C-alpha cells in the first residue's frame, strides 16, 4: 500500500478521491505547504495574539467583547471562504488570522473567565482534535489537504484548524507557566520542537500527516511567544514595541506575502496545477 509523501498526507493516495464526483469542486481550497505557508502561519498567529491584546486592553472591549467581535468576523470570513470555488490567498489567510484569534480566545475564556485548569483544557482540546481527525477520516477516507475539494472536507479542515489553535494556546500557556522561561526562551524552545518534528519526518520517517499537524499546533505558541516578546514592556521581558506597532508590522508583512502569492500562484497545490494545465 503506497502512501502519499507530501507533508500533509496520511492515507493512501488511492483513497483521496472517495467523495462522489457530483459533490466535488474543480479546485483544491487550501494552499500547498511551502516555506511561505509556514511564514504566514506564524505571522498570523503572532497578529492574532497582539490584536486580541490590543482590542482587550486598548479598546476596552474585554475578553468577552473581543470574543463576540472576532467570532462574528470569523463567521463572515468563513462564509466567503466556503463560497469561493478555489483557493484564494487573501480570503484563506484572512480566515486563518481570524480563527487564530478565536481559537486563542476559546482557551483564554476557559482559563480566565471559567477557571478551568490548563492541564484539563489541554487534555480536552487534544481529545476533541483527535475525534475530529477520526471522524474526518472515517467519513472521507483521507486527511490529505491536497483534496480539500468538497464542503464536507473543508468543514473538517477548518474545525481541525480551530482546535489546533485552542490546543496550541492551552499547551503553550501550560509549558510557559510550568517552566517560566520568558518570551524569548519560550520562542526558542518551540522553534526547536518544530525543527525536531521536521527532522523526525524527513530523516526518521515520521508519518507525514502527524508531522504536519504537530508542527501546525506548535506554531501557535511559537508565534504567540514572538508577539509577546516584541510587544510587551521591557520590564516584563519584552522589547516594548507595543501591540499597535507589532500588529502593524506583522500585518504589513502578511499583506505583502499574500499579494505576492496571489500574483505568482507559487502556493497552488499540484492537483490544481495539473487540472488547470489539463483544462
């Protein structure tokens, strides 16, 4: 039985087309996993952390107000994303940035407003994410992001993304509190963990899908640590740039990269490239 070798595949390639043709879209709805993917993913995570802090503290919305606002914006972004017929960099990455905020807020609300211990929330989010993957595979017979070309698969994909952010937030906060490393050392720790996943995949044969999703989860606390290090006051271990400057800086980089990808189409998945070429 031959398995796909892409960084997001975990099931036989022959099973990737299990959905009925009448329900399939013409194009894949998510980008190829390239270096651009990981850069923008980390930047979106950082922006999600700093924007949430900005709205919570500077705008005075509070945790509940920010949660309501961001959830409403995410709902709109996902409606637009689901209505598109193919991957659109601007729409896709806007949804990722907003879902990073909402996933973070789910964990923060449980911890700060409801007093749920981080050990418990981390465990619950890990179990929920595992259930999402099991149901996704049992229904679609594939977890490959190279075949996110039905509404069902796209729904599972975004649900998984949401809980990776929630899990990454809870697990990252748990590690930070237990080890008390500070922002910079925390960022180095999570970067080393991601590098270890890469080595395990490319050198030791770690299953591609698990390698991808583990790295996806770890990029959340990595991005948050970077955002906190840049934005927090120097007395708290940060550089003191503030949430406004940090958010504006990272948003500018994200926008530049998204525009670049929209023009060059360098992150279009191979199935879409082949389909477009055949057309």
